[in-house]
C-alpha cells in the first residue's frame, strides 16, 4: 500500500491533476495508520524506526491535506 502511495504521488508530480495528489495522500495516511496499528499489535525488531517513519509520513500527508484545504477554501 505504501508503494502504491509513492507511485500515485510520483504520478501527481508529472500529471498535475488534483485527483492523483488526493489519492496519493490518502494512500499515505492509510498506509501509515496501518503500519502504526501493526506495530502496536505485533512489534518487530525495528519498532522505533518503523514508528518514526510512519509518523513522519503521516505528518507530511496531513500537512499536504491542510495545504489542499487552503487551496479549496480561499
């Protein structure tokens, strides 16, 4: 799922259609939350790195959504 999100975000840099960006950001949110839930249920050896990466991706994607809301509502 994270791979699909990265593909969609890569496509959105070349094709400037808004649906690709929204879909890519929503995939990143879903993948990050899925990773965090998985780590909470069954921790792995690299729990700290995995959680930090997931939180970073979640923060960046939420920032992207906030930026899109400013684009729509101003």
